[in-house]
């Protein structure tokens, strides 16, 4: 078996191309997969960040290779994920208009059954500088089960009483709807380094809580700064993440070590252990 770049407790990171690594992990089956793939939107355009005009380019990994090549590339990771997903498992894929319609088409073509298309609404999205179209203020997150026959996990009750800590009354004992209002990533989640497309922990918190259980194994094949892994660790899920960029994996490691430190410091077991020495 291939050696992880980092492993501690039930949190493992692999460095390299997702397709190659997944082939070598073929004996492992996952309960839940979250994919935050390249959105293919780095087309030399401009956007606004903290009031400044900046390039939209995220890196070479995010460049489109043209319609047909993009379809082929998306198809290959969708197939690879299906190979390693348990029969009753489910997959989430984030995207925008640049990639998500290709993703939806290919999920169905590969036999997945789309359950929901979640709108992640960003109440504080940056303004649109060109003033030639509506301001992008949402992303789409597709949720699909492996097939129509799959008995996927949905923690309906937990979602019904979901308490957003910033807005305690929101969603209190009401069915959770498919539009999720979650602000852009707060500064404190970037304290260990920057990733250009880092997702807010709150988004992964909802995804993992709703569609997996404690002890389940979660995969993120394009893990970047490890947001899925951090949420998995907090929620007591096992985690495997892959990224082709070591710099991002190093941010993920620092984030995990910080989360682990506070978990050990504040857990009841560790309090008992600390008491032994006082
Ligand atoms: C949209 S970002 C993921 C961000 C992540 N969700 C987070 O919160 O930090 C996509 C990631 O895919 C990685 N990537 C691109 N091509 C890859 C490949 N072929 N294999 C593995 N990782 C890849 C990039 O380095 C980038 O970090």
C-alpha cells in the first residue's frame, strides 16, 4: 500500500495525482466522498477581493483544457470515485456554472442518482466589477447516491434541529431546505496559510453531519487545505485526503494539528489525564 504524506490518528493525507492514488487505494471503500474539484474558471478574468481588483486565476491546476478535455477529466474522477464508494455511500460535488453542469450530466451518465442540488448562498459575495452580468453569489453542491438502489444515510432529525451558532433560532425544528446561507470563509480559518479556494468549515460541517455517521470513512480527492478533514476530525469521522500540491497539504497538517491540540486539551478524557498530574 502507498505511504501517506501524513498520518495521525484517523486522519491521512496523500500527496500526488488523485486518479493515481485512488487506483492504489482500491481496497478501501468510503462511506462518503466530498469532491471540490478544479472549477476550471481561471481564464485570466478579474474579480474583487477585500475591495481590490485581483486576477481570478487560482493556479494552473484550475485552467480549462477546452470543452471535450474538461469532460474527459471530470469523467475520469467521477468513475474513480464510484470504484471506491460503498454501495450505500454518497458523493457531494461543489461547483459553479463553469463545471457543475458537466458534473451533473456525468454523474447521471455514470449511474449515480442525484438527490439534491444545494445552493450555497454567500450573503457577503464580492461585487461584480464588469457590471455586465449579475453578481455571482452562490455555488452549487450536488449530492448523489451511488445508484437508485443505494440506501444512503440522511440524518434528517439532526438537520431539522440544526443550530447555526451565529443565528440560534434559524432552522429550529423545521425541515432544512436546499438553500444554505453561509458567509465566505472567516479570517480565523485562514490562520495557518492561504488556499485560493478554501471552503468554510460550516459548509463541510453540514455536509458531513447530514450524510454520514460517527466512525464512517470520508474521502476528499482534491483536499487543498484540508477543510473536509478538519470537519471530519471534529465530527469523529475517519478521513483520507489527496492533493497534488504539497504546500496546500502542509496547511492542512497545521490545521489538523491545531484542531487535535484543542480537542485533546478540552476533551473529558484529557481533563482526567491532566488531573492525574496536578
Ligand atoms: C478547489 S481546490 C480544493 C479546496 C479545498 N476544498 C479546501 O477547502 O481547501 C482543488 C484542489 O485540487 C488540487 N488538485 C488539482 N488537480 C489535482 C489532481 N490531479 N490530483 C490531486 N489534486 C489536485 C489543487 O491543488 C487544489 O488544492
